């Protein structure tokens, strides 16, 4: 039986970060991953491939708007096969790099599917055949998530597309019903609309991006509506099926029912924790299939030497958070094994980041106004629109605004949000300010080159400082 100090189940971004950190701590470390391809969700089927497709869509949209800038671009179109081929080439390069990191010998990589045979023992069904048993003093579960398939009558028979299908589809459908209005749903809606599909987003919540403030979410929706995306919000999906011309969903909406039809349906109603096959009960972690693995701020489960990180925990399913969780778990495992009563490290979600690559983009960091209100904080908020900002006018991107929150008593910045051009880049200036607990007055004094998009932050900062 092989024996390790620290075993990671799952070799995605969070699992790799944990293994690397554990090896640096001097722990005898192994990673178990039985996936056909190494790399994890972000590299293979999430962040990187989706943003590659969206980049093509955004370039096409820019070409269509060339006349506004005195340019001639003719009648721009696209070659779907070449878009997918570029995506495959780039993702292959990213995945090869991650595979090299996993195989570089700093820790042992075991290619197989692991399951618990006790709180400190794992049985691995090897990809090449057979099984082996592994003993581990500490274990990290970092198995990620799987697409959620809700129990809606007729939906399975309608065979909806999921995000994995979109990433390899060279011919977008002429029309698309998107079920859901979270990040994946909206990004895929934007991608298809930019390539010419007629898109309708169907969501049970009365707003898109339900975790965001209403004014921020509404700005995203209005921007997408101006580009032709339709929205049916506050609607409950009753049934789905196939029709001679495509597929349909039946929706209860405002005390009436209506049927929406399209060539295809895209299912984007969230993801569930990937715990099937782990036999968590054998480790003392019995929970229903798909339910997230509960962890504390030390990343420990109810079994102290078993940790969780990434999507499987259901906390902020974002790559940089998964990486941080994995690193915290590894360092805490090292502290437990040293048995020197060292205080365990806790993760700080104060700087949590969130971005959605729609058009316009949206990003936020720290607290939203709604969250600050729920915490009964005494705060003030200030906004400033892009349609009154010189560089965004030059760019021809005037939709949206920036927003800052600050504590009324201390002036410390609590959060920020941006809807508009390059939001996913602009938000990082606020991240730095929050990291060093800057006040609105201090933030307002930071010099900004003119004309730049980033100088827009000075206006709400000055209002809060005043």
C-alpha cells in the first residue's frame, strides 16, 4: 500500500495548487485524477475555451461597428469551423502546460478514479486497469462540479445543449432558448447573439445575475437587449419538448402560460458538486448526491484531516477562489501534521472577485450594496456613468457605470462594481484598494493618466470622500 502525507482527489486548478503547495511544505503528496484529459474544468471546458469563443464574437461585433469609426469592413461574417479550430489549438496548448506541471515529479500523479475506503484510505480504479489502495494522513477533495440537469418534464427528451456542446459546435443554431441567467447562461447568450442567432433568455428570478445588485444586473440586461437578446424573467419552466421545427419550453409567467420555440435549447441552470463515486460515507462524510461538501474557513470538513476546495464546496465557484482554497488547505494540512498546535490559516473572502464576459462586461469585488445592507453596515454608495466619460466615448462604448461603496464612519472602501467596457480589467484597481484597506479619500488622490478608462473611478471616489 502506498502511503502519503497529503492526497488530492482531482487535478484541476484548485487541486494542482494544493499539491504544489503541499510539496513545497515538504509533504509526501499525490494527485489522483482519472479524467480522459488533464487540466480541469477551467482549462478544458470552462473559462479558457468560452473566453476564446467570446473573443471571436467580440471581434466580429467590432467589425460590424466599423462604420462608426470611419472604417470600411465590408460585410463581415464568420467561419465557425475556424473559430472552433482556434479554440481547440489554444486549449490543447494550455492543457499540455498543465499536464507538464502535474507530471514534473514534485508529487506523484496517479491516473485513476479514487473512492474512500475509510477516513484515511482511498481505493483508486486505475485508467490502465486494476486497482490500488492508498493511505493518506490528510486528504483534499477537489473534484469540481458537473452540469445540473433539473427534473423538468420533457427536458431530457428534448436533449438540450449544454455548455460543453457549444464549445465544439461550428454551426450556431438560428434561434436559441437559454434556460438560466447566470454567468454561463449570459456569456453563451452573448456569444450566440453576436454570431447572429436569435436568443431568448428564460429565468425564474426577476433579475439576471441574481447575486449582484439590481442596478448592476439591470444595466447588463439592458445592454444585451440593445444588441437584440430577449429576456423572459420571473418565469417558471413547466415543460419542454420537441416540435417539427425544433424545440420548445412551456413557461408560467405573470399568471399566464406561454410556449417559446427555437431551433435549440441551451441548459444553463447551474452546476452540482461532483461527488458521485467518491463514497464519502466511508469517510464519515455522508451527504446527498450533488450537494456541496461543507467546509469551514480553514477548508476542513467535519472530519478534520479531510479538506475540500473548489467547486465541490459550492462556495463561489470561481477559479482564483479554488486556487486560494487549495493552497490554504495544503498549508493547514502541513500544520496539522507537524502537530505543534499551530493556529490554522483561514481564508478571507473579503476580496472575492466576480466577472462576466458579456457585452457590456460586468465585474465586482467585495461587498455589494445589498450585502452591506444585510450586514446592517452604515455605508454610502456612489456611481458614475460611462456615457459622461471621455475615453469611453472615444471607444464608442458608453453603456454602464462604475460604483463604489464606502463605510460612512471610516471612509474605508467596502466594494466596487463596474458594468461597461473592459470591466473585467478595470475592477482590479479596486481590488488593490480593498487589499490595502484604502479609504475613498486615499483612492481619489491616486493619479490617473488622461484620457483612460480607469480614471472613471476617481469620480465616485471623490463623491464618497466629500
